[in-house]
C-alpha cells in the first residue's frame, strides 16, 4: 500500500455523515469496493483503516496468545466499536454516533493521514494536540525518534 498523506478539515452533516475529500479518496482506490473500517484511537480520536490494512492488523491480533488475560483485555478493548464504513453514491461515510461521542467530535473535524491510516479528530482537540508540542520539543523528539536511523545513504551524506 502507498502511504497516505494530507490533512483535511471536514464537516459532519446533521446525520453524522462526512464527505471524503476528493484528494483523499484518490489515495483510497479500493475504498468504494471494499469499504473502510473505523475504530477508537488511543488518544480520544478515531482511526480509519482501509480494509486491507485492517485485515493485516487483525492477523497480528489473531497471533496473540488469548490464554493471557492482558492479551484478551487488549483485543476486547481494541475491537470495541470497530465499524465498517461504506461510501455512499455521494462519497460520504456515516460515522457511528457512539464513536463520535467517544472522540468528542462535533460538526468540525480533521482527517490527518498517518502512514497507512487516517486519524479523525475533533478540530479543537487536533489543534490542541499539535500545540502541545513546541518547536523545540519537536526537534528534540525528532532527534530521539529518528536520530539513530541509517537512511540507506553513504556515511558522508
């Protein structure tokens, strides 16, 4: 799969439907045929997966030893709320009310592409999360997270 890119501000209609932006939809060529899956995120947000990425994730979860209580608890919590999304003829998806409430998403939201998935945030919460890391902290974080990588280049590069 190609990695997804972009950040999109969207609005929900009164029924909880969101139009998938055209430039994002172009990055999801199989979404109309296979659908998408939305689930709770780890930070009071939602996460949308393509069906193929969701199936890869389920394959990883299926390998966990379910005789271990921590594994069962994680799987149960992670899977709660997972819902299939289908695009309608107008290119909209209906986001489940319970998930919108979990993520405290109102009429305005942000779709933030994150590698192979799409994070769905309340517009206000998304901005708060970005503002929560200063430029200096981001620079330090980059050094900690990415500083040890050899990006395949020559040592002199």
